[in-house]
């Protein structure tokens, strides 16, 4: 049965959504968080709540509308999920066209756009007016693992709700131990050893891998400062030796490229990219970024 209780943790967020649902709910909301699965769960429950026919707390889980929403057959609920793919302007036009028609079943129509950070700028611009002045029956729920990737003009039109960060299961020390052989291999231009170290990283649980990548980005930032002759107190002192080697081996602009690429990888991991794809990215893509 679809309900807020079936969702993990986030007690404060549940309370504020339920309070908002009891009043005049905003027509455009942005849910952000690093856990795609939890984000989708919250968006689904919220969509069901907006369509629910109950006079009591929503979603009731038992009315026809709730059941249709749960089964994914509600005619007034559109869920856009293109995974990692770019969301293009034709999608934005389709959404606008759908929302030009009054809803079938009840008084509202809900559009959920998952991974909204993948809306390209043209698509975001095409949706702007729709998000700003939607028809009275139209509700939009955007979910984003990286809300900062959205245009400020889009973000400012949404009421924002954030999920609690998922607990990283590794400490910085563990992450540094995992990363040391990898960074050393990059500094030595050894793609074969990068592969071996990346395979070890691949065994890290998904949620923890984001924490590891956070440490990797901090180490790369240290290397960028060193390479530019601007030594600063390191963010990752445990990787001091490896970042110094990296700063000597890789040109500063390429280190920045690697830093950006790790950010892209975080997005892929949070959208459940296959483990093999992550290993491949840490091996051949990083090698190309650094040396070719
Ligand atoms: Zn209901």
C-alpha cells in the first residue's frame, strides 16, 4: 500500500510534506538527495497523495486513485524516467502539451520528472513558463541527485525539499586506503595498475562509493593546488604522498579535468551505473583525460 510510512527514514521531510499536503500544496516542487531510489519513492508517494481522493491524510493507499497510482496506470500521472539520458526539448514540449488538457479522473494532473538534472538547457527553458504559471490543475515533482546542475531560473521556481544524505559506510581513512593504490597508479601512468585498483574500488557498496569519490575529489583538489604552486593545508593529508606524485605527473588542467570527471561519475553512481562501467571510467577514461 502506497504511504509515507513505507519510505525510509527522513522523518522531518515526511512531516513537512504531510503538513504541506494538508494545506495549499505548491504546484512545483524539487526533491533532491543523493539516493535515487529514495527520491523516486518520495516522488511516487507525493504524486499519489496529490491525486488521492481521501478527505483524511493522503495518500490513503486504498482509494481507486491511490491504487491506480501505485500500479502505474493513473491516467493523470506521468512519470518521466530516462535514466542517465539527456532530457531534451521535445520532452518538455510533450509535457506542455499534456498539461494543456484537463485531467481525466479527478481535479489534478501530476508530472514527475526523475533525474531532472539531465534536462538540457533548452528543455529547462522550454519548461520555465510551465513551471512558473502552471494551469491550476497541474502539479510538477522534479527529483534531482544534483540539483545544482539545474538552471537557477528553474530552481527558483520550485519549492525545494531535500532528503537527508545517505550515510556513507566508509570513513575518510578507509577511503584513503582504497584510493592510495589507484592514485599512485595514475601518477605512474600505469593503466594496468589503475584497472586493478579500480576493480578493488568497484567492490565498495554503492552508497559508500559516493563517499570514496568525495575523498578522491578532495585529493585531486589538493593535487591541483600543488601543481599550480599554491600549496595549501591538504584536505586529505593521508593521501599527501600520492597527491604530490600526481601533481608532478599530470598537467594542472588535466587534473582539473579529472576532478570534473569524478563529479560526473558520482552522478552515474547515484543513478546506478553498472559497476563495470565505473571501473572502465576510472581506467580508460581517466587515463585519456590525464595523458592522451
Ligand atoms: Zn487515496
